[in-house]
């Protein structure tokens, strides 16, 4: 048994590992309880998380990298540790300007 397999890798490391073989966004649930959900989103450079909406209060936090947030009103970059409250019902998308890991908190 190798030493590394004895330790859990965690959700963020799992997303990073999957990104190496992915040709699109990688998402995994980090935590969910009582209507609150925390998702990890991994995007390689140039990847698009296509237009979508949210129906609950949602906050995007960039842990590492740079994503371009786009909605009908504005387009702007978010960098390491930036946060953005995503409006309910507004169509928006994300494009990675470089390899990026984000948290999405819903609820």
C-alpha cells in the first residue's frame, strides 16, 4: 500500500486531478446541508461555463486563477480571492482566462 492512498485527497484536489483530462468545466459538490450547497468549479484556460441562471442566492469565490464573469449588464474579471454575488434569474457565464478553481456557495 503506498502512503498517498492512506490519506483522503479532498474535493478540490479531485477537481484539479480531473481537470488534467477534461475538455470542459469540472464540478463537484464540496458540502451540502439544509438548503446550502458549496460546489467546486474547475476551469482550464479558455474554457467556458456556458450561459445559465440561478434560482437561489449565490456567491462565487475565486480561490486561484482568473475568470471572466459575463452577464447582460457587465463583463469583468475576478482574480484570486475575489467574490461576486450572482443575481437570481440573470443569465450569466464564466470564461477562464487561466486555469482557475472557484467555490460556488448556493443557499
